[in-house]
């Protein structure tokens, strides 16, 4: 792997196990978000995604992660 571009290994895992990267991001968010929320999250400053319930900008109904996932699946975000 020396000299290969970073991240190539994870792409190979994704090819072998579709959905791996999405699960990795979700697991990371589930484990890290509570620790960060206690310190940085102010409930009045954020909204909740209507799909996953995670924090999003107050003026957005759907978080960026769900919006990207919907675009990839070919689903409208409106």
C-alpha cells in the first residue's frame, strides 16, 4: 500500500461490502455526536432532520447526509 493514494483500501472494502462507508459514517456519528453535543450543541440553534432525527441547520428539513443519500438513491429531497 506504500505509494498508493490514501483511502483506496476503504473503497475496496466498499466494493466488497456495499454500504460499508455509510455504516461507518453512521456509527462514527452515533458514537461521537453525543460527546460533542454536550459541549457544542445548543438546541435553539439547530433543527432536526425529518428523516434520521440528527441535527441539521434550522432552515433545513433534511440534513446534508440524508440529502446526499437521497440523491444517490435517485429520490427527490423536497
